[in-house]
C-alpha cells in the first residue's frame, strides 16, 4: 500500500490506498487562509489563530474531501486513551459548537456523513475503516497514547459497538515524527516496554545520549496485536518537512496543526 499526495487550488493533502471507498485525508499546512505563524491551512482550534480563518480552512479541506464542514466532530486531545462513540448529536462539536467532553483522543462512528477529526503536529494519527460493517475510527497517539495502546482500544471499541471483525478492518497511519527525529529520554522506552514487552526493542535504539523511537511501527504493532492485518504507514516525517507540516518539536507552540479526517 502507499500514500498519495493531491493538490487542488493550492491545497495539498494525502490519502491512503488502504482506505478505498471511504472519504478521508491527511492535511498539510498548504492551501489555507491563515496568516503567520499559522500559515496557511491551520486546522487547529484554540492556537491563537483567527477562528474565521480556521473555519474557512475547514471549508476548503472538506470541499477537497467531499465532506461537510458543518458536521465535523473534533477530538479533545489530552494524551489519554478515551474513545468516544460519535452520533448525530455530536455534529459540529469543536468547530461550530462547544465540546461537552474533556478527554477524547479517539472516536468511532457508524453514522454516514459525520467527519471525525484528530489533530497532529508530530504525534501519530491513525484512521480506521471496516468496509463490511460500515464503521470508522480515528485516533491520536503521542508516545503516551501509544504506551496506553489507544489504537488497539479503538479497534476493540469498534468491535464492541458495531460488531467489527479486526480482520476486516483497514488502517492508515499518517504523517508524523519519525524515528530519525524523535529523540527522548528513558521514560518513553520504559513505558513502551511495560506495555508491549520485548516486541518493541526493534523499534528503539540508543545513540549514546538519547533514544530514537519509531512510534509509527509501534502503533502498527498494536494494530497487529489487535488482529488488524491491512495497515498502511506514511513515511513522511513532520519534523523533517517544515515546508509541508507543522512540528511541535521544531516549532514549539507558535504553529498550526494538521488533521486526519475520515467520514462514511
């Protein structure tokens, strides 16, 4: 499988060949109306950007994907492992209406035309689709969410609520910081070993002063453990490509945010 890059009227986004037949996309920072330091397709709420600019950016991104910006449901990411079952009552939350939830790093849905939105500026974003049951999921996984196994928990929630079989499900792990740039201290490998044991060792290496960790591969490992075999991984590193992505590691808080979006 592979990721495809698309461009339309200056807007640039990615899709995964592993998610055919479902509307989805991974945004970049190109093609919006936001001014520096959020230039230009900032889709992050509450980062200091003009809200009217952010909403226009959503209109543009949703137009490219064929989704309805008025029905978008935005996560509320706090690096925990709560999975929300999204229904019609949630439409517009985060963009047009206040969110009545305070800890949602993953969402699942089986209702048509409700775009699920998770954010990234280095963290993993994972989109899920079960074409048999007609269900979708979206998860945000920084290192804490990865250690908590949030993507596997999302798979289990889809099985519980919609009767999904993991063998039928397809997953795409979008652009995020890669092993080359994710440097960290001992806390992260300790947490990952506690969660996954020796299986994580091939995805971590010590350079003499810091650990380098491949969180994309570790989230793929969680998916495989959960029974998902069809997995696509984007090779783009957000920290290596400031021309295309925002990176918290490289830019700090003076930045926008990418999103991953999926809708039946």
